[in-house]
């Protein structure tokens, strides 16, 4: 029996089990996770949440604001990135996002905007995200951004000594990666000119479909397919997307990897792999084709002809339908968590990295690490993927160095080699890596990015270096194959 036939038959069995066991009803009623389930009620709240933002629009119009910049990490900003990526260029205002402390990105942003004509929106559910806090400190103290041009979104109540233009309290019973239909996603849609009535309607319609206990539920169908693949030891998901849907793929990468990457379980998502491996080397993969065009539709057929599982995800033409996609996938991953017997709403291994980073930061002088040689890495048949963790300065020299390593691994060893940029991956797929996922080798790429103490970017570069040190320490204890290379 062909693999695809087995997967499809098992998928039907799993879907029937989900329905017969009333799994969705049971996990919604599970008291042990009730403090994580606020996202289920968000579709009906979109209209009221949207009303909070009228004053922001008035400020933009009255003060001739030219730029809006969303700043945050991980789940606090991924949905905004997705929404902005799907929207047409807004003629009245420029909207940017910043989810990095690398000075190359910050410098590039500074060159594009007028500080006085910009609104800065800092997004942090916990209020403790070190990168977001440091970026706020940078923009207010180094670039003299006035608090009257700052908006904050957080679960934490506003401190009395801080007077922002607007402080938005978000609900505390919603995890960051499940916050797409809360203020973190809705504000970006509102400012980007989405039809908010339609945005809300698509979310409500999808919720109704995803709460139905029958075979027409799209979340049950997707969860059954993915769980069937998982049980057949297909644990790498290649996500193929267009430029328009690329940020949605990154949102999906975080949702899948951080929610399910626990207890040595989970999927490894690979977004837009730069080199196409031969079909025989893709036998351990699943492919998600997001909003395909003619070229990717042909590729999907080719994969299926070679017995490789494919799921095509079509988007409605109306961009406001993204609200429904957010809800659907959050339900899919929640169902998978229940089937795998793990909590898809926490991230237990992320705190370990944060605490070790803080430890390095309090040291008077950060240590200079020892570096390895690329030839010392052994890539036998057990290794299915090499992950490059990019802590470099993003210079042309660094990027060429990384590309050369990628091509060497592809051409010489015939293995996937993906590049994940720090610190973004720490708030996304990093949870999966720390869970003990097997068959993956890691390469840390670093260079002399700690700047002179007199540089206005010094504190930012210091944090990135501390993160590199702490992550290496952790991964060295978890993974068998870890290298640290210097550009």
C-alpha cells in the first residue's frame, strides 16, 4: 500500500476519533488550561476592540503623522507582520515593523523615517521582553522619541510614572502566538486600511465552522492529516509561500513549533527552503503550499506523484479572510496538542534561555568564546537537517559566509540547511530545539558585533552577544552536534 494511501486512511480514522471523542468540546472545557483559552472568544470582540483605536487615527490625521512602527518579538508581532504583508501599500501612511535588535535593521529604519512624524507601537504581552524593553529605551533615550508619540500594548497594567499617548491593556488569558485576533493583530489591520467589519465576520464564520463536531470542520480535517503524517514519522513540514504570504508562513512556523515542540515531540517547519532537494530526499517531509500560483500548483502535483504528502492552503481573495485563517490554525494546533498529550499553550524551555541571558548580562565583561572549524562537524545519515543560527552583524561578508556554508551542506551532504536569524528564532522555533528534537545539527554564526561602548547601539549588541553565549551553552547540553563558527 502506498504511503499516501496509508496517510489518508489513517487521517480519516483520526478525524473520526476527534469527532467521536468530542475532543474540541473536551479541551475547551478542560479546567487545567482554561487560563489559556481567551482566544476562542476573540472573534465576537473584534468590533469593540476596534473602537479603541479611533483616537489613534485622529492623531495621525491631525498631526500629519507619516510613519507607524510596530516593535515587538514573537507572538506579540507576528500577526501584525502577516496582516501588513497581505495589505496593499497604504498611500496615506507608511507602516513598518521591527522585531530585531541587530543594529543594521535599526539603522535602516532610522534612515527611512522622520522621528517627529512617527508613532511607535511597543508590543509585549509580559511587559518583560528584554529586546522590546531595550528598544523602547533606545528610541526614547538615544533618538529622543517623545512619550506622546508612543503606544504600548501589554497584559501588564500601566505604571503611573509613564505617560504614553495610549496604553492598551490586553487580556492575560491569551498566549502571544494565539493573540492574532486581539489588539496585537487588530490594530495593524485597522491602520493598514482593512475592512474591519469583514475582518470580524470572517473570524466569526471560521469559529462557527471550527467548533462544529463533524467532518466538515476544516480544523479537524487539517489536524487529522497532520497527525496521520506525524504517526508515520513525517515530522518535517516544508512550508512553501509567496512573497505576499511569507509573513503568514513565519506566523505558522512559530505557532506549530513553539506550541507542539515539547517532550521530544513536534514538527520542524522549514519556510521557503532556498534549494530544492531531489524527491527521494523528501520522503520524510510534509508540504504545505500556501496560496499557490501556477508554478507551486505544478510543484504540488509533482510531489504527490512521488508519494510525498501535500496539503494546499488556498486563501480567499478578500484579505480580511486572514482573520479566519488565524483562528483555524490556532484550533488545528490546539487539537494536535490534545492528540499528542501536550499543552500547546505554554513554552517551558524558553524561560531557561532568558534566565541564562540575564546571568551573562550582569557579568562585568562578556567572555570571548572559543570557535570551531566547519570540517569538525560530522553529518551522517542520522542527521536530516542542519540549522544555522545567525547571530552575525548582517554584513555582506557575513551573509556570503552563511550562503557558502548552506551550499556546501546541500551539495556535499545533500541535506536541508536552514538559516534562522537571532534573536527572532528565540521567540519562535527555539522552543522546539530545546525540547530535544533529534536528527538536527546546529551551527552558530557569530562575529565581532559587540560595538564600542560609546556607540549608541552598544547595549543592543551586548544583549545579542549574551543571547548567543546562553543559547550555545544550552544547545551544547541538548544536541549531539553543535558548532560555533566565527565570520
